[in-house]
C-alpha cells in the first residue's frame, strides 16, 4: 500500500503525517507514492513520479529523482543519487525511467542515471550491492545478486548479468556485456565482453581461468564446474580461433545449461570477447 502527499514535507510547515518514519526536514513531492513503512531521513529530496516499496530506507541527504521506481527493503545511503537525467548529449528530456529491484543497497555517493530514448530505462536488479562512488550510466541493465565494488564505473548501455562481482575501480566501456558469475579484478579496463563463469584480470584484461570458488559457493557441482572448464580449455587454450573452438564445443562437450549459456553469449557478442593469456 502506498501513501501520497498533499504537499511537500519541509521544515517551515513541519508537516509530517507519519512521525518517526519520515523526517520533517525531508522534501517529498506530492505525487510520490511511498509505502507505509518507508524510512526517509533529513534533507532527502524525492521528486515527482517516484515509487518506493515497503521496508526501504532512504538515508539523510540522498536524492531520488523523477520517474524512479525503488523496490522493497532497499537501502539508499547518504548522498546517493538515484534517477538523475543521463550524461548523454542526445538526451532531449524524453520520458524515461530508473528501476531498482528489491533488497538492493546503494552506498554513499553512488549514482544511477535514468535511461534515454535508446532503451527507455536503466535497471538495477534485486539483492545487489552497489558500493560507494559507483556509477551506473543511462540504459544500463544490472542483473540480480551483482556486487560492484567501490568506484566501479559502468558506461552507457552496459549489461551485467546475475551474480557478477566487479572489483573496485573497474571501468567498463559502453555497450560491453559482463556475463553471469564473473569475477573481475579491481582496477580493470573492460572494453570487450566478458563471458560467463570466468575470472578476468591483468592489463589488457584477459581470461584468467574460471571462477571455480564462486561457482562452488553458489552450489555448482564438481561435474558442472569441470564441464565449464572443458569448454573454456577449448575456447582459450586450444589455439583454435573462436569459430573453430565453438564448433568443437558444440560437437564434443555434453549438453548442459552452462554450455548453452556460454555458446549463446559468445555467438551474440557484438564487441567480441576478452582474449586469453
């Protein structure tokens, strides 16, 4: 259930219809839809056409801009900015959105910008941790259970799949695609697609094995992990080109969901995948 506001909350009127939940020093647009138990701290600004789900906490000095949807049980820390207009000169003020899933945390000074006419919205999924000073640019799609460590920067229209872990200070080029269950070393420069289940590191960024520890922690069996290893041995260690390696994988590796995910990712890659060592 949402509540709407007849006027702005501000210190001059001291209007606070839900004492203890919304600070009288917060400013909430009358068209905002805020669930009953949302906590909003002092000096928070919430703009027009914003929806915030139950159990969410918006800490002091955070900003939630127009056309933003924030799910349930999220936590937006002080000075984070959600839904600001994109840093794209092609943006002409068109109606676009920002969507944040459930149980997602946006730490201090993180920024998530709304979409452009290209995709129409920027999406951060559920159960994500976006650490301090991270940036999620226009039209980015971040999946579920993603961790972005401090100062990671995602350029426009990047896609990050579920369970990816991106080390601090990583810079991701626009239109790049980071696969599921990937581990990327901090300080990396990502300018190619990073296929699923791998570890990526060094300069220039390259394949450094599969993320076996992460996969094991997430319940992948030894057989599944070995199957993934066999696929990437053919792709990266066989000295075949990518087309030949994919053909070998198709013919020689037993069918599995992981095989299908890897093949589809590489076949659909527009930027090309990272190189081997």
